[in-house]
C-alpha cells in the first residue's frame, strides 16, 4: 500500500496511521504555572530528548486551543520560562489520562483530578509527587512548524533540563536507572498505549566493557 500524506481515506484507511507508525512515543507530562499561580498539568505524546550536553527536551502541543490562542502548557512555559516533565508510569496511567482533559483557563488539572504535586528545587512549577522521575526545565525557545490548518498551530517547545529527580527505588546497586522498575508508559496510535516492563542489552559494534 502507498498513499500520499493526507490521503489515507482514499487508500481505504478510516484514520491517519501516522501516530500508529511512529511508535512508541514517550509521554511528556508537563507541569507549568498559570498566570494566577495555579498549576497546569498535561500529557504530550510528541515529546522526546534532543541533546544531552546539555540535556535538552522538547514537547509539541500540536494544534491551537482557546480559539486564536495557544495551548496552556506552551503559553505558560514561554511566559514563565520554566516547565517540569514528570514520568508517566503504569501506576499513574489513570492520573495521566485524567490530566488530559481540556479545562477552562485557570482551572488546575491536578487539583480537579486529585493529583498531588511536590515542590521543585530550581524552577517554580511543581512536579507530580508520585512520579519516580521528574525533569526540571528552563525554556529555551519555541519553534513554529508548518501546519495544514488554516489558523496554524504546530509548535515545538524546547527546554534545557537543569535538575533531575530520580527515586532511589529506580536505581540498581550500581547506580544505573532500571527502566523495567519504572514501568514507563508510551503512546501508540489511536487509543493505544505501551508498557515498558522489560529490556534487553545489545552492544554496538566495536564496544567493549
């Protein structure tokens, strides 16, 4: 099968398969502060690491909201120049999903969903208290990308990780992160998710030790 981008229905596919093909995608559970100081919390499946020296991550709030405005996480990150990404895990899947509800401006997702937040060390937005991993980030820049929508709305928010929170239970005696213990969840296509609870090791050609 072959079809041009945007023409999946002509090929007999009811939904665009793009998100089901680029998988699994880690979930950036982004917390920011609203203008009134309340906490905004939302998951983004267009999220990943960009670099490691320094560590840099991004999240992409595709599509506009609030009519002509932008989504709250992006607006807040740009205004406050800070955000936090907490790890979404199997144990927190329902809380993560609840925080995806689009609420009116100023309504706090963690407050409405009963998600406990904890203070960060270097930035103002708090982290999800029950999450075993959180990345404190300072906003670097926002890129606007091409969009098929007339009003535009594809953005990439980029931030430098300035602080790490890692639960001791996530570490091996050798000081390595054990992803199987964390049980992170990732986004697939449609309404599907994946669970990472196992891993395998494979050295690159020429690697020793």
